[in-house]
């Protein structure tokens, strides 16, 4: 009997670490960056901008996908969640339909763009509704940052989608990306670059403006499943870190941006449509990208 009591006492004294706690027993903190092109059913501008006849409906689908990710993260032990509305003007998510105990990053411009609000206190990042990059010949609405202005974005010589840029920003803070949702091209591209993160494919691209898609409820279920899987093995994921200084190359679709930006002493014009900037880290690179894609001389107020 005494031996049995001793064994039970020893077992109870051993710390129990699960997917819901960190090494010190603290609850997990999760960052969610939400875009819209990769949302279930979205295929054209009619769903993606306020001028589109389906935009308001797809704001609801986007919000529901984010809520599915929040639910799953909560059920797996996340105690704190920050959500970034990262599409277009950053004012897409229906805030009255989000849980009251999360916080939300809205509107733009932002120094860290789609990753504003992330820091070293987070345990993992989740990407919802993402799309493939502008150098990818496949994917619904494939582009990087600006489909109208940019033909390519490279970090340290490699073309990157938004998922790659944002994973590198998270990596600067030693935060790993653990899950992504979007079309098949976006998920496979991100996994090839970032690593074996969990991926929820909610549609399969036929071209830039066409796809075969799941129905909304099926997409929400899949997102919940993949987030739960990611949370269960959160310790398996490693931050996506780039060698510093970080070399940024941008190729514009037009001629004049590269010419005008080359007037800056920190910018090298590498060909008629391209520039190069070297940042000491991803924070400097992100701020420069945000400047390039947002600055206009007529900005007011």
C-alpha cells in the first residue's frame, strides 16, 4: 500500500505538458492574419471589393472562416487571440460577429502590413483566406501585395507570396506559422516555402478567375480540423527566418515607379522596371514595402 501511494504521489508531481500549454504551463497566444482572395467561393473582384455585387456576402464568409479558426484555437487551449483584417482597406471583417474576448487590427497603412500587432509573445500564427504569389502561374487572384502594380517581389533572391513575406515577419519575432487556408495553389506554395504547416484547401483553382470550391459549411469544418491539428503539434513548427540583412527586390508593372524610387539613396534601380532595397531585418523591409505601396504625394490629412 505504501509503495502504491508513493508511486501515485510521484506521478502527480510530474509536470504535464500538452498542446494547450507552454513549457511553463502558460496558455497559448495565437495571431490570425485574414485575407479574402482565398476565402471559400471567392473567384473575382465581385466578391473582393466594396463595389462588387457579392462583396457583403463574402464579408460574412470571411468572418465565418476566421471564427472557425478562433473556435478551434480556443478549444485547443489558446487563451489570447489577435486577428488582423488583412485584405484591401483592412475593414472587411464584421466585428460584431467576432468573439468579444479577441482583439482586432483594422485599416491601413501599417508598418507591418498584414502582420501588424505580432510580437515575440505569440506562440503561433495562422493565415486564413490566403492566395498564391504573383510569380505563380497558378492560383485564384494570384498576386503579391498589389495585383495592379507589382510583377514580382523577392526576398534574398527568391520570389515570395504574401504568405512568405508574412511568415518572415513572424519569424523575425521567432513566431512560427502553423496553418494556412486558401486555394490549392496557395497552400502548396506556402508549404513548399515555409515547411510542413497544416493546410486547409477550400477550393481548387482552374485559373486566375475560376475554381472548384467547397461549400461554406464544409470549409469552416475543414479549417477547424486543420487548426486543431496544428495546435496539437505546435511544438513541431519552426519560425521561418531569413538571413540578414534582407535584400528586397521589387519589379513593377510600370516604368515610372522604379525611376522615381531610384532617386532615393537607399534604393538601387536594377533594370527599367525593378529596384533593390537592403534592410537590416524584416521590420525595415516591411516598412519600406508599406511605404512603396501606400505613399502618394496627395495624401490627406
